[in-house]
C-alpha cells in the first residue's frame, strides 16, 4: 500500500480524534504507569528469592518486599482501570459527537443524495465505521502503550541483572519480528487475484439464486450447481496459493514466541551461563518469570497496529461522509407568490460532463396537471425532483411562485412542495406522529380528518392501539395502506405543489383504486406534476411533456400528441398493441377504474 494513502488515513484519524486527544493522552500515560507497576511483583519475587538464599528468614526486609509487591499490584489495578475508564469515556464522547455531526450534515445535503444507494454508506458510517474506531480509541491505544512500555521496562531491568542472558531471551523475539517483516512484505501480493475469484463466487451465487426458478423449470439445476462449485473451487485454489506461504511464515513466527519455546531458550541459555559461572542460579529466575511475558505484548502490538489501520480507514470514510456537499441556504428566504412552477432552460448532470437534462423549459400553472412521459432514461424523474430541489441545477433555474428554489429555505420549500413516490417511507413511530411529520402541532382531530380524506381512517382505527400503534411493531401496513397514510400526511401539510412518481405502479387493483381516490382528493386545486410510466393514466392531463434524451421533444394534450404521430404516439402504440380506445374509455383505464391522474385532472381546478 502506498505511503500517501496511509498518510491520508492517519491524518483523517487524527483530525476526527482531536477533540478527545487530551483524554487519550491521559489514558496512555496512566496505562504506561500501570505497565511499569505490573513488573514490580516479578522483581519482588527475584529480590525475595535472593533474600532467602542469603540465609535471611521472614524478617522485616522480606515483609517489606512483600508489602511493596502488594502495593504495586493494587496501584497497577487502580491506575489501569482508570486508564480504561478514561479511554472509554473519550470513545463514548467521540462517537456521540460524530453521530451528531453526521446527522447535522445529512440534514443539509440534497435530498437527491439519498436516492443513489447511500443508505448503506450512512449505516456503515454510523455503525460499522464507528465500531472500528471504538476499538482503536478505547482499546488499541492502551494495548499499544502496554505492548511498548512493558517489554522496554522489563528489558531494562533484566539487563541490570544479566545483559548476556537478556540477549539470549531476545532470540525468540528476533525470530518473530523477522517472520513478521516477511509476512508484511508478502501480504497483499495476491489480493487482486483473490478478489477476482471472490467476485466470481458472488456472481455464481447471485446467478444461482436469482435464476433458480428458471433453472429448476428446465431441469438444469446440476449445471447451475456445477458453475457455483467450480467458482468456489477456483477461489479455494487461489486463496490457498496466495496465502499458504504467508501462513507458513505466521506459523513459524508464532511457534518462535510460544511459551514452551521461550522457556526452553531461557533455560538452555541460563544453564550454560551458570555453568560458565557468568550468572548466579538465582539470576535465571527473573528471566524465567518475565521472558515468557515479553512476547505476548509484542504479539498484541501487531494486533493493535492492525486495528489502528482498520480504524484509520474507517475514519477516512467518516470524513468523506462529513465532507458531503450541503445545499446552500439563503440568508433570507423568499416566499413563493403561488403554486406556479417554471423550468427555465434547466440543464443538469449527475456526473460532471454527462448532462441528463438539456435546456428544459416548461410552465406548470396552478390548478393544472402536467405529465412527464418518455422512454426509460429520458430524465423524467430527475426533472420532477428538481422542482423539490433534490439537486441544484447546473444551468437555468427552477422557480415556484416566481422565486428560485435556491432562494427558498428548505423548510419553507418543503411546506410548499409535496411528493408521493412508488415507495412510501414511514418512520418507526406511532401512526399519529407519522401523519403529523409536516405539522407537529396538528390536533388529533385534524390528523383523523386527513386520514379520512385519504381513505385510510378505518384501517388505522382498527389497529391494536389505533392511531397510537407503532409502524413496524403493531402497525403492519400493506403497500397501498402505507401510500394512503403518506397521502394523509400530505393532506395535513397542505402543499401547493404536488409531485407524483406513478405512486400506484405496483399496487394491486383494490389498493390501487383506494390510493387513486385519496390522490384525487390530494390533487384538487394544486399544481400537479406526474411522472407517468403508463400513458393510459395521463390522457386527461392539461399538458403532457414528452422527454427524450433529456430534452422536451413534444408537448400538448393527449389528443394533440396522439394525432401528431410522433414519439408519444409510438410509445402509446407500444403500450396498447392492437387496441384502439376513444378518449372516454382511456380515462377510465382497465376495468373501468378511474386512473389517478385522470381523476386528478378533473379535480385539479376545484378550489381548496
């Protein structure tokens, strides 16, 4: 891994942990003191052994040594516990501060940012990445401190006893460090091959699961299973080939610092030095006691370092999330004069240099219904969401009531613009609070009246706790019921502009009819913009805008566009193969049900 990215990750971690740095330094200092105190009882054993071997009994000197050892053990426990408490408090404070910063940032980012698969990113930052940082902040720093201070202090003291035996004791550690360097040199060398093999396994799994019905239908399960088995075998061979040499080095290093290995080396070296009259027999004792413990902190050093690297990578992702651009908020919010929506030469690109919309201009008058139609990828949904400022345009302007949406504060804008999409997101709270989102101070009777208008009151009243039932707990609503609850929420909010993205596209017939009736009530007297995927639902619209390649290529009523024989007529024919319908029948849709937008068009001019 290159030095620059590692340096950047380290900088990200330092920047995020700056607020708790004093507490972490305090915890590290306490841990260093505790690590030194932990050696005192071992030194006391050596001194006590020498005391007894000199012929002294359990006199005052012996009890003094025991008292010092006991006091050091108690002090080590208290100071070590204080270090852990300080570091965990720092971690809790940091996690709380970061979650608040992320929440504040997410409140300011464009709504369109949430439509590009960012849910996993947010969840990872709030949970997984902060969990990675938890170990680094609360534990890894203390482990690193103990892993460096304890061996260093022990070696200094052991060197005062016998520098020769100290060198002997370091032999297993030297072998372990050599193996670790070799592992680091080899690690990651075959990562691309392993990753490619894993992607093949994932592809085989997805293909097998998604295609299981077709595979079983045609009796080809053996072939599908063989593809998965071959991908799994290939991954096993690749992983083993890449990691086998690394695993051998790790095994050798681990064996070198195993307690039995260290004990054998110390005893052999100590026996030789005693035989050579270089050290006294009692001088071997501290090496037997501490030599076995020298390697454990060194092993933890590698584990803590790995955790720090993971935490630094997580910190980079959190900082990236915190750096998500926010919408600019005007110092003074303009107030729209009415519900007139104007797209004035709008150009927009999700990716710089690749425009999705090209100089789109259109006017939506209050009390009318406008439909956006066109082939897939034409930019229909993108244009509709720009009216709610899901994104800022790259060129031109979007105005509501004469005010540029960029000059309207988001809170004011979302009181003016409401939207209903195919999915109706509900919060895990009471039904009442879900409907009250736009008007927290709304009276209970206003909430129920909105539910009645949305034709969902009977459903909500029949829940175990009625309107106090919690969504996802004892309020489990179908898709159509959730849509009607969302409509009730908008009715209570009473926006002047309504954006619909084929809210009934996936509803069953009964639910669709109920949602259509509630939407018709909601659309009355408002400026309505509909993204239509089924052309039969927009035949009564006041104007239809046909988009293709990010441009408006046709505009007019259904009759005008049908007669023109252009793209709209071709799209209509593709959806109605071999069938001719007059306009009256088209307004009723299949089975005679009044379609959402047709009914909305008839009621759009009714005063609210």
